[in-house]
C-alpha cells in the first residue's frame, strides 16, 4: 500500500463568476474533512459576498494582487505574500485590480458550503 497520493486530476468547481477553482485535496476530491487545498485564479473585477466561515483559511498569492476586507479592515496582498484568517472572522475576498490573481487557498477543516456562511449580496 502506497503511503502517498499524487493528485493529477483536481476537481474543478463549477462557478458562474469566471473564477477558476481547482480543489486538489478536500471534500470534493479526496473526502478529506480536515484540510482542503485549492489552486485558484480570480479574474479582474471578481468579488465574493462577505462570509464568516467556520474554518481557518490560509492564502498564498502566486501572481497578481488580492483584496481582503477583514472585520472592516482593507488589506491587499501581492505575489509572494500569505495570510491566515481565523475561523469565525467576517471577511470578503475580491480582485478589484486589472490583472488576474493566482493563489493557493488552504482551509482547516476543509472548505464546505455548509461552513462558509456567505451573506446575501
């Protein structure tokens, strides 16, 4: 029995906002409830509603910039920077910039629509 798993076929989450979400590990791909890892590309002008998730979320920016509004504080991260946002924190993610933002998101426990608690726009 192998003690490793190489993910060559991530689950591409269907979206209607132009954002690419490739879940490599997590509920949709490996049934992992403890941790999810996703590669994402947010197009220029993209944004999500505010949310208050029941998971910690780590974000590492590969390319471009991403804006975070965390408890009413605006933060902008650029390539090479990362952030941890603790669970039960009200946050909004967006890319109001002119170029796409490529990043990795890690959630503990795994991302789940049941745990994200998005607000109505």
